[in-house]
């Protein structure tokens, strides 16, 4: 649970570290191609706002209202709502929006909790791209219906937000969150869950000595 600072303001502290570098191994041309397909889809589905529809006479002020339909949502609140009700298949946050550590921790925990239904990506310069392409001021996008070609490209090129994998971290997870049982009859109806990197941590506590091993990984809940 969040602790309380003096004055009653809550803050969140966690030892978990999150990997927000979704486009770390993607060159700029490939990322631009992915973003072009994303914004073409949003324009096609009514998310672009003509400049003369905004309130400012000079058109310098962008539309900031959240907007949502059956295809997508734009705006932080609408995006979080789409994650909450599991209607979003893909979510994009601007890299600058997660720089405060408390925000990064909260969104990281929330993203991991929603990872079964939603892939969350962190994109540098997303706010700027939204303003140029859609004439909106926003830091988050949720896709509810994603074209197959775009979805395939996202999965093959970008890395969803996840917990940073290290031997030390997984050892802590194993010791604190994992139950290992050797009785097959006791767990025959259970679902076995394995995650990448867990093998190193298990071997470090000599788990290979167990004849039967079933790993339960506690699900993070915000």
C-alpha cells in the first residue's frame, strides 16, 4: 500500500525496477514507420481534429479533451480506463510522462497487472507526434482494435513494459513470492506459470534437486 507523507499526501515506493525502453533496439526509420501506421489508423477512425475546430483563434492551443470510441482512446484518463476494463489491446505512453519515479512505479505496476490483456509501450516524443498528426495535446493512446499488420509489427519490433530481469531480482522474487511443491497430486489441477529468467534464480537455490517442481508466481495487484 502507498505510504503517507506528512500532510496526508500518498506516495509509492517499490524495489521493483521497470524496463520502459520499448524502442531501445529499433532504429529511427522503423519506429517512424510504426508511428505512421498508428496515426493513419487514428485519423481513419476520427481522432484528428481540424485546427479551426480548436478554441484558440490563433490555433496555437491544441485540443486537450479525452476522446474514445470503439476503435481507440486518446488521453491519459481514457487510456487508463481502457486498461482497467480490458478493452485496450495496446497502449502507448510518452517517455516524458513516466520520468517522475513515483509515476513510473505506479504506471509500471498497473501495466504489469494489465499485461494479460494489454501490451504497454513507451514511445519517446509521442506528445509531439500526437500534436502534429492529430492536433491534440495528449500523452497516452490506447488501441482497442489494432490492424493485424500493425499489431504484428509492434510485437516483432517493440518491447512491452516489463520488470527488469536480473539474477538478484528474480532470486528475491523466488524467495518471497514463489512456492515450490514436490507432490504432484497436490497441484495436478494448478496452472504452471514460468517466466523468462526464472531458471537462473531457481538454480541459485539448488532447485534442481526437487524431483517435481511447480512454480506459482504472485500476480502484482495495484
